[in-house]
C-alpha cells in the first residue's frame, strides 16, 4: 500500500517542518536533511528499488539511533523484498516507539499485510481492526481485511462488505492530496472488483470497476500498479477468464519484479502454466 508510505511521510515531514520553525538553526538543518533522506526513500519505493530504499532508511536515524520512522520504512522495504519475519520485527519496533495515532494506524496496517503474506490471517485481521480504531475514516485497513478474507477463502460475502465499505469511505473522504486520493480510490476499486468476482461473478461490474481503477494509478508508482494488476488477475480467475487473468499477472510481474505483488503474480502465472 503505497498510500500508507506516502501518508506516513507527509505526517513525518509536517512534524519536521513544524519543529524546524521552533528549533535552532543547527537542528533545523538536521530536519531538512531528514526530509531529503525521506524523499530518497520514497523515490526508491515508487520505482520498485527496494534494496536501495532499504539502504536509504539508514539516513532516517537520529544521531545514529533508530526511531519509529526508521523502523517503519525499513519494515515496508523488507515486506516488499519478501523478508517477512524481519519486516514484522521492524514494524513491531516502530509500534513500540510511535506516539502519533495516525502513524500508529499506518504501521499496524502494514504489519497486517506482512501477516497476510505469512498466512496468519486472524492476526492480520486483528491488526487491520486496530488500525481502523486508530483512524476510523481511512479506507485501507478495510481493504486489508477484504484481501485477507479473499486470500483465506470461504468468506466472500464478508470480504465484499469490507471492500464496499472501503470504497464508500474513500469516495466520501478528503485525502491529503490528489495523488493519495487517486491511489486510494484505485486500490479500493480493484479490491472491490476482486470481491465482486468471488461473490457474484458479475463480469460486467468487474470490468467496470477495473476500467475505472487502472487509469487512476498512473505510471509513477510501481508497487500499486502491480497490486492493481494482481487483483485484476485474481478477479478474472474467479470469473473463469483464465487468459485475461494470466495477462494481468504477467503485467504485475513485469511492472514490479522485486516487489510483493510482482512475486505473487509471477507465482500465480507459473501455476497457471503448469495447470
């Protein structure tokens, strides 16, 4: 979820800028250096260069000491690289150090995604629910619950309800900027398309949702583009349209070959070839 990475960064940047107004010139300079370091992390993440992003997180330490921001971005990079145990450890450290409720919500949201990849679905859903309690008018934790239910299987109705709730929240809420709104909306629509396909097999509705979701993402954010195509692949597979499904998985794997959804898509595509 790139939007959680961007939002965490925006909140972090606001804290640094506000502090810069009040602090000495030397400390203000250090804050602006932290902003530059944060931008390097975000740029690497957007282009799917997670190894470089992981290296850049070292510059987020304060006087060489780890902090909540460092552990958050380290955890997110490790998640994308498939190092889930290390990601879980880093995100748990971030939660222990975090004081801001919204950033705590974002961290629990990412931790939920890490737990999903370990097939610890009940724990993941608990993490997402904690995120909802901390930030009730944010949609992505509901999306996370929907995906956890879809990945686990056997709860299509509940997954659809959660996906619809996420879409409704995103449609009516005001994001911090247009990019975050579009990315959130694209994720919500793609998750909803997958849930609709699993629940009702309504091909026309799935096509409508995906046709709206995919252009919203643009070409700048590889992790989200891969996620959207992976969700589209799962939706078409649920509809029995295997050629379309394989095409979507192939696109996801090409867009973000080193990221989580690129790996998931590549595995699905290989299984389809064997079958």
